[in-house]
């Protein structure tokens, strides 16, 4: 039986959120592939393994994997591999039957639980290096979760919403699951005037009139 390529989600970051099945696949791997921070977070789990760091040259990564298909390979990603992560990319080059995808807790799941809201009936999007329409669902009373970046910041999001007549609460989570985790909440008008830089973060907006549950 040929080795499958493991795509393993580590969860939000803290080791306590590594699933046992994920840890077992890591222990049994010969090669670990991932971003430097993710690989380093493995600690002793990563000891004795051949390490390949992910960089911007993803096509070279594909070649490396194909050259080492006879070995047990695990691709390590943060959060959930199917949530704005590596699954779509890997499916361009490998058959689904060649992949063993193990989900992790996404940062969005974690964030919704921390602020006490369910995430069914929510509209989950990313403005991390891309544009999307998060205004329409909020106008319809739908909760929205966003992955943001240093261009589409929480302040920019809040201003866009206010300019479109939307009111409600905004929650911003930074360093989720780590000891320096910080989650703040305020109304959209307050967020527009916040003068600070938010690091990599997750944003959830709850419109004033929420439809479809809490």
C-alpha cells in the first residue's frame, strides 16, 4: 500500500489543541513539511525527523513531495487544513486518494467559542490578501467571521460597515490560544477610532439584529 501524504491541522496554535490522532501521524512521519513557526511548535514531536520548510516557492514543494513519495510525509498547517489553507492547493497536484487530511480546530471555530456565539448560519470569509463582500450578509442580519490582514484591518472593516449603514458589535482576537491571547469587543463606531496596530487576527461582527440564533 502506497504512503498517503498527510495534511495535518494543528489547531489554533497552542500544543494543548493538537489532536491525539495528529500527534500520532507526526510521530510516525519520516518527513515533516511546514512553516518554521508550525514546525518549531511541535517541540519533541518533531525531533529526529527530516524537515522541509514551506516558503513562497510552492511548486518546488510539490516536486520535493513527489521525489519522496516512498517516505512517510506529513504536511503541517495551522488551524484546519480545509479552512483557507493547503487542501485546494494540494488537490491541484495530487488525487484525493493520495491525501490523508486530518482536520484541526480552526481559528474561527475557536474565536466563536471564546465569545460565546455559535457559528452555524454565519458567513465565514477571508479578507487576508483578497477582497470579498461581507457587507451584504450583515445587512441581512447574518453574523460574519473574517480573517483579516494589515491592509483590511479591523478599523477598515468597521469603517466600511458604518459607511454602509450597519451597526453592531465587533470582536477582534489576537494570538488565539496562546498565553498572550487578547480578545477585545466594542461597537463598530468605537473601533473606527482605535489607534493601534492589530497583529494577525480574527474578526467577528455581530449585527444589531441577529437572525438565525446566537
